[in-house]
C-alpha cells in the first residue's frame, strides 16, 4: 500500500469516527437535504451566512458511509469562514478533483480524495455533501446524486 492511500485511510477513518461540525444549526440561513440512492447516504447540510456574505457556521447531520461522512466533515472545515462565492468555487474544484483533476491549489487537504475517481461507486459518496451545500446556497431544498 502506498503512503498516499495509507494517509487516505487514516483521514477517512478519523473523520468518520469523529465527524467535525456534526449536528444541527439553530437558525440556518440555508439548508438542503442530500440523498445518494446508490449507497443510501442521507444527510442534511445547514449553513449560516452572515450579513457580509461569509459562511459563519456550517453543520451537517444524517447517516452515511465512512466516505460520505468524512467528506462532509472535511467540507465543513474547508468552507467555514469563506464567502459563498469562494465555497461555490471550491465545490467546482472538488467536482474536478472527483474526475481526477487535482490541479487546483485551493483544494488543500481535500486532495486526499484525489484517487477516488478510480472507484466510480464511491465518487457519489464523496460528492454528496458538496451537492447538498451547492443546493443549500442556490436555494434547492433537496438534491439527489442520481
Ligand atoms: Zn456512501
């Protein structure tokens, strides 16, 4: 096993066991439900956008496989404090990453998912939280990866 896949396993396991920003937001300005029928992942993403357009808080809840939960957990860390526009740009970069293009510098720690395009069945698990975030910020209440 290569170092990269070792690290991937460790990060996924850690975030799956201790998901960051897991729970509900009291009064989210945006929220969306995301469902991945392929795997059964079902999560909600809550976003609090402040008056200045920055994401003041973001949380998620629901149930999903390890990759889904780890991806959602890492997404909350990546976008908290960013503007809506920056978060949506990162969503686009992450979509490219899941197709095997890890060239964006903005991805940072999210590059851990750079090998996942080799496992098409898991790509939707990793993408679900981001689709829900995109749905929330563009006022779609529910999104499905199908
Ligand atoms: Zn899944």
